[in-house]
C-alpha cells in the first residue's frame, strides 16, 4: 500500500477542498441567501467533498468508487469555481451600488466660434461666475487655472440664465458653470441651441458635498420609503449634481408585500429644503427638478417636507443605462393605455406590449405626445419600474445573474447600505410571495413663476393640494399595512 503522500487522490482532494472552502467563503460574504438555504448548500458541498476524498484516497475501494470520486471532484471543482465567480460578481455589484462617489464636473465655457481654444487663452480674460450657487465648483475651477499659471478676472452674476445671456452677448469672454446647469438652461427662451453655441475649454471633476440622509431600518421586517431619482446625464456615470427628470417615492411594506409608487412632476413648484453646505437657497421656491442640482439629499429633504413623511433611502438611476438593465432582463412587458409615437421614433400600440432596452428608454422619456405631458410620462415611468421589479422578483433572474448585476451596478446608485440591500433580498428569497404594486400621481396646474436656480421666471406646476394630501394618505396606509385609499389603476 502506497504511503498517503504518494497517492494522487490526496492532492486532488486538497485542490477541490481549497476551491470548496473559497466558494463557501464567497457565498457567506455575499450574504444574500437565507440561513436555511445557505446551510443546505454548505452541508451538500461538504458531503460531496468528503465522499469524493474517501473514494479517491482509499486504495482498497472498487474501481467504480474511484470513478465516482473522480466525477464528484470534477463536478465540485467546476461548481465551486462557477459559484465563486457568481458570488464575487454579486459582491462587487453591491459594493458599487452603495458607493456614492459624489463627483461633479465644472467647466469654463466659451462661445463656439470664439478665439479662445485652450486654457492659456483664458489669461487675463473676464469670466462670469455665479455669486452664491455652485460656489465650490467655481472655487475649484479658479484654483486649478491658477495652478496652470492662468489668471482671470471674474464678474459675478445672480443667475446662470443672465450669465449665459452675457456670454452670448459677448459682455464676458467665458463663464464657469457646473455641467448640471446646462440642461436646465436649454429649456429657457433663446437657449434652445445653447449646447451647440458654447463649448468647454477646460473642465474639472471635483468631490461635491454630500450628506448621508439614510435612516436605516430592518428592510426585511419594517416598512420604509425610497426616493427614486431618474437622471439623463451627459456622462456614462452618474454625476453628483444633476437635474432630476424622474421623481418617484417608493413606499415598501415587506410584511404585507406591498409597494406604493408616487410620481411627482419634475416642474412641481416647491419650497427648497437643504443643508447650509449644499450650496442651494434653503426656503426658496423652485421647480423640483432643480433641487437635484445640489444632490439627491436636497430633493429628498424637499419631498419630506412636501409629503410630511420620512424618506429612508435614495436611489439614482441613469436613464441611458436603463437600456442595459432591460436587455439583460430579456425585455419587459407593460400595459400601454394609449397608443402614441415618441419624438425619438418608436410607435407604441395600445395594450400589453413587450419592450427591449431602447424601446423602454423611449417609452419612459416621452412627454410631448401626451396632452398632460409630464404626468403621463410619470405614469409610464411607474409602469416600466413595476415591470422591472416584477421581472427581478422572478427566479429567471438567476439565468443571467452576472449580466443583470453588472448592468445594475453601472445604472443605479443608492445610499442604502449593502447590509440593508442584502436583508431585503434574503427576505424575498425566504418568502417569494408575489408583491402587490400600486401607483398614484400627484397633479397640479401649469403657470409661470420665479425659479430660484435660474434667477428668472420659468414654467412651473403649482401643486394640487388635494392630490398631495391623497398621496400622504396612501403613503401612511402602506407604511401601516392598511389599504391605500387613492391609488390609481395600473
């Protein structure tokens, strides 16, 4: 009989044992599986490894047992390697979801046909800056120019709109502005082609201030509310200070398996609420979408006051990356109550329709095809979000786990901790009952009023207080596990 150390089966067993141990470690670190399922998997793989090791190491066993041991070792090695890859992908995706870097972009913009082509041409030029808003970005830009040996003179403006008018009229040679303001300016009279009329000479990334507003709860057991902000960003990644084009409140009751989605129009005229260091005008009236220029926390605090409720977490979604999520899910099905053709091209028939990524993006972006514009868009956004949630609750998600997790990590960002996300997933896996998803849209009347961030008048929507009160009642009902009295039919 060969000494133990001369038996090949010993070394095969050691290798498979190491792979098995690494797999168990990654699975435990992932912490998505309920304890009973995790224990079952661990016991199964350990028994497989023990049986394989016995069959491979003991020399007095029949050849058939050696073959069984070899097959078990191969299966265990492949399963452990694959499991490690899946678990590691999930861990990385969850880390990225909860990692709010807080980056913003500030730039010096000049007229497209002007003589200024690079940073050195800014020497001695008169550059417009905002007096109070976006002060940190302005300071960063001026400091970086000084480091490059470029000195400028500055002229202060009370609003980005008036500063841009001064640039177009060549009263100044350039202007320092956060990138997030550009989309806001494009909607103003005479600014429709601004993105073609001006160009950035230099631009810098900087860490925008942020406040952790998360109010942690046991997401597996306690009700909570999430602010969902949808952003059309010019960058592939989410920027800290970006106008919020989609504004939803999702109230989740894990005990009753109910979710309420409340849609708030982007032009809602609201009182801004923010911390002093966020750079915005606390107490000023403005469009809801503009509050996102100072980070999601500002919008979150503004909505908390509007609806008289606590918001536990916020989630930001990159519109352009929504394509990848829907495609990785294999498409989604929504009910479209009204046939329409979007400005971007696709036509959507009435009834149940299946959408791929590009179609879903066009579906949630469209507002000009509807008489009630932004409110209709908000309802379609809730339909798509509901379809995504339902698809992700399905066991079919496991067939493309890595693709879906990678698309989520590049499309979403949240202040919900990994622990809270994992607790919610664990609860769903432990009790995969169907969720009831309801929706409600607050309404209002259109008008023109002073928008603080613009420093000028703009189109706004004055809130209909009855609809706001109805939304408050629905949120309170779902939080308490009671029937929501005012929800809209899907």
